C-alpha cells in the first residue's frame, strides 16, 4: 500500500480555507480512481495555541501504479490544479510506502 500525503500550513483565513477544502477540493479527491481511503488530521496544541502545521491529509492506494494512474486521471489533474491554485503556498505533497503493524 502507498499513500499521498498533503501537509498544510496554517492559512490566514481558516474559514475560507476549510470551506473550499471541504466543499470543492474533497469532492474532487473522492473521485480519484483506486482511492482506498482518506484520513484527515486536524492538528491542535494542548497548550491552547494555534497548531502549525494545520492539516494533514493522507490518501491511500493499493500500489504505486494505482497512485500514478489516479494522478493521471481527469480527477487527479483537476485535484492537482485546484490544490495549486487555492492551497499552493500552504501545501507540501509527499509520497510514502505504507507498512502497518496493528495491536
């Protein structure tokens, strides 16, 4: 299994960011072929401050080939374009092989 990771720094306008993320970006992401699951992690500071980074999105695929096919798909291209246009200065994208050990 592999995953694509998007790490977002805290935006100036959290409400506008989350509105676009939840109502525009995520509906596109959900159309990626081969997408197995998405995990969204919203960071918090136990001391009550503002956590930064702000958000971590993890999108899981069966294999590297499945991930590459998803990125080349119409939904993949649309998702990438939207991310660059709206989140470009906030996001860092990474890829990882996943090994799971459950207890």
